[in-house]
């Protein structure tokens, strides 16, 4: 997945790793991040719990494998209520003029798991969340 943001890599990186910022945009509209624990270092752990509008809570957790502010994060990802196998996510943040080009590569345990996540709205949910991030970045830079 590739996505451009109108903000420098340092700010986009922080929006992905600073709990106070991440809580403001993570998840589609109507979702609320109720837990955001981050130990941002190689070997450090994270745990997120999001609450959907209907009240369902979704827990995610993983381990940071690489942290290279402001350009790269590699982490594992698992879910508390579903065990399809571990996912590895690599996020890269590159300068693109005055903005950032973010490239996210996700390694799924199988094609079936990838297809299930896509069928359940992973792509659409990510884009909806990134639109919220666009607004957060714009608001942050006008302060």
C-alpha cells in the first residue's frame, strides 16, 4: 500500500508511534482507540484495542523488530480474538517534496489470510483512517 501525506516524514512517523497522536486517527470514522500501549524500540511491544460503533472491541498486539525514526518501522501483528498466524508489517516514510510517501508492505501467513482481511474491509478501513490522519496532520501543522 502506498499513500502520500502533506507533512514531513518526522510528523507522519510520530503520528504512527506517539499514542496521543495515534489515538486521534487510528481506525475508520466512529471507531475509538481505547488502549494504546507502545514501547517503541526493537524488541518492544505494542497493544491496541479499538472499539467499533456497535461496541465490539478488537485487540491487536505485536513486537517491534526495527525502529528507524523517521523512516522505517517493522513490527509483527497478531489479534486477540482471531489467530490466523503472525503478520509482519514494514512501514517506510520517504520525503517527497514537502510531504511524505508512505509505503506499507504486509507479509501475511497465507494468501487465504490476506484475502479474508481484504474481504472484511482492511483496504477501505485503512483508507478511511488515513483520511482522518490527513486532517490530523493538517491541524497539527497549522498550530
